């Protein structure tokens, strides 16, 4: 597959594919298994979609901070983001 039409790299394409798959998955989950909002440590009602948004937003900040402050390989930031995502979905 040629990604040169937009000067994309494979990691960038994979990133957007994963985001699209997450959105489709969460849409299917919302249709098949409706949920009632729950209140976590932030003391606000959140649904799966809200927690996904919080996770994506926080992961963006984690990656930016990683690039600016640490400079180590970005794969380690992914590990931190996965731990953060697990915490958000469990406690928020």
C-alpha cells in the first residue's frame, strides 16, 4: 500500500486505523450492551465513550510530555499510556 499521497508513515496510518477501530468497537458495544453512567474518582458520571475520550486525551499529553522531557524511545510511552488507560477504565 502506497502512503506517499499524503506523506504518511506506517506508524501514522496505524495510529488512525486503531482510533477508527476503537470508535467502531465502542459504537457496537454501546448498541449491543447499553450501559448506565457510573461515578468514579472524578465524581462525574462517565460512560465507556467518555472514558475512551479521557484516555485518548491523556495519552496525547503523555506522549507529548515524553517527547519533550524524556526523549527515550516512544515505545515506553505506549506502555505508560496502556497503564493509564487501564486505570481510567477501572477508576474513572
